[in-house]
């Protein structure tokens, strides 16, 4: 997500006192804390990978770790990403493909992945101090100052940034696993803290996942175990700037996530797109010389951006129903948004008219599609 979005995070700090149960004695403060579970922003979950012999490496360098059986850090490996040849390996191993037989997104063949440190806030991109800051680092420090301890009453729910909730009923392995893990974590956090209900705090893309998680959990469960849901900056409903990343202006940047081929392959790329339920049917979000696009015109926009029909179909079948089903989670909830934070509300194409490329999908393995 864009930089200005992160600025809102500092506003979370003003919430810290809220988390204390009213307590008469300072010495009992620790016992009186409600457990807190954090769901961080888009790029904060770390992913480890290992390569099996089935990995069809694009170069000898990318094949180096093949078959070794050892897990290495795929995202975010700051060291490896300094080195340009390595970046293309990471790009190849990080991208997803859609498997029409399974009806689901998956890794490219031969790449196995897992999310690191689920349950803890320690794994939120902790290698690089700058990353730590955008991944709730200051907020975690503030909670620790009022007595919270990781693993005791403070927990983290990192996720694989590439995946997203799909319409209920469709194969959606990664998000289903995330929901099961988060449910167990919330129950554990509560049990460990005298049965007190949990405060869920999300940031950015984490809000979209947390909201879907809550809405798909049994109502009695969430009412019993969730005291409050704080959604900080850019949750459900989408953001206009996601159309820029996805579409007409997408071009390769220096880092692996901004590579078209990588970013466009993520199911999560559709999840951030503006929902017609939040942005209405009339406001033009993208203005070009030839035509304007509202949130409802997303399929046309995606096609104009060069995505093949199969990808637009996945937006329609998997992402759009989730976006249209935007609703309150029926637990006490607070949305925290920045004031005076520059936010993209409309994208204007001044000079090019309509679409960029009309690349057709490339079939790589015969069973999976990429674009
Ligand atoms: C990051 O990648 C480098 C080079 O590709 C590798 O040697 C290193 O082990 C990786 N880091 C981690 C933490 O796995
Ligand atoms: C697109 O939207 C802009 C801004 O609202 C408006 O001025 C323009 O006339 C619209 N263009 C078309 C082709 O509808």
C-alpha cells in the first residue's frame, strides 16, 4: 500500500489506554489487561519457502536451493533483494498461478511456502527497522510499555500477503487456514487471560482479512470472544490506488512486489480494489480520454488494463462477491482513519487514452495460468 496510508498507524497510539480494563490498583494492571491480537498490514507477514526437484527454474542461480529441503526466507529477504539477479529468482518463486482444476490459486510447481511466527508479533518483518515501523512496530512498543507481553496477552496474526478471501463456498485454502488459525489464537488468548474477550486490531489489508474472518465466524462465538475490533486505515471497501497498481499504469519498479508479473499474479491484488458497495456506481475513479470507470466498471477497467478474460472472470467470481458483501461484523468496532493524509481519490490518464497492453495469458505448466 502507499506510504501515506502508513502514517495513520501512529494514530493507533492514542488507543493504547483504551485497552486497559478499568482498574483501581496499578499493581493489578497486568491481570486486568484484555488480550490483544494484531493483524498487520499487507507486506508484514514473512514467508519461508523451499524448492523441490519439481521447480522449473528460469536460471541456474534460481535453481541453487532446489531440492535442498532447507527453508529460506522468501518474503521479505532484505539481503537477497539488494542483489538484482536474486530479485528475479524471488519474483519467480513468489508469484502465484491459478489452477483451474483445483479452482484455486497456488504456488508455482516445486515451491512450498509457509508463514513464519503465527501467533507472535515478533515476526512482523522484524529484520529491517523501517519495515518494523510500517508493521505496527511503534504500536507494539506502546502496548509493551503499558504492560503487554508477546505470547502472554499480546499476539500477532501474520498472513501470506499473496492470498485473499474468496467468495464463500469456493476453494480458498490459504484464507481458510488463516481463519482456522486465527480462531484458535483468539480462543487461546482468551483462555490464557482468565476468559477475558479479545481486542482485535488490524492495519490496512489486515482489516479486510479480519473483517471477513469475523463475518464468517459464528455470531455467538464472536460476541463471546471479541470485545472490540479496531480497524486502522484502509480496511474493507478497497482503495483507489489499488487500481493503479493493478492496471493501466502498472510498471516494473525496483522491488519485487512492484513487478507486474508478481503483483498481478496475487489473488490479493483484487481484494484491495474499490468495492461498488463503498464507492457507489456514479463516482468516476479512473478518468481516461475515451471513458471513465466507476467501481462498478471494474471488469472493463481490468480488461482495458490488459488482464485476460480468465483473470477478469476470477475477479468476478472470487473477489467481487466478497467486496459486495461488505457489512458490519456485529461486534463493537472503531475505524481509525488519518486526517490530512494525502489519499488518492481518482486516477486521471491525461495522455494515453485507453489500454496499455493486451497480453494474452501464457501457459506455463499446462495446468495453471498466469498473466
Ligand atoms: C535470504 O536470501 C539469501 C540469498 O538468496 C540466503 O542466503 C539467506 O539465507 C536468506 N535469508 C534467510 C533469512 O533465509
Ligand atoms: C469523466 O469524468 C470527468 C470528471 O468527473 C468528467 O469531467 C468527464 O466528462 C467524464 N468523461 C466521460 C467520457 O464521461
